[in-house]
C-alpha cells in the first residue's frame, strides 16, 4: 500500500497553459480515462478541502479549484473528439 502524502503537499502550478494540447492520434478511450481520473481527483480534493482544518482551508480550496480546472480541460478535450458541438457549448457557457 502506498502512503498518502501529508496535507499541504500540493501547490497548483502557476503558468501551465492547457493540460490537453494533444496530437490528433490520441484515442477516445485515453481522453475518457483522462476525464474520469480528473473527476475522481476532483472528488478527492473536495473531500480533503471539506475535512481540512482552518489553517489548511485555503490551500485545500486552491487545490480543489486546480482539480476542477483539469477536469474541465479533460472534458473539453473529450468533447472535441466525440462531439464538436458539445465542446463549443462547454467553452461558451457562462
């Protein structure tokens, strides 16, 4: 079993650009996996944030937002490949 890192280990990157600038030959299954993993990571980050002590709330919130951003990027990359109209809706929603 792998030990879980202590709270506060994650600092979101500051200038990364898109996490999903992918070549055209990436399989849909790979994009689905990327989205699914990002969704699970978001769920775990939310749980960590909600259970964090007062001194760690801000860091937990920032980590959760970073996870949500990655999940959105993965969902948009998947939508681009599967249904371009859905990807446009994801990008233009308010």
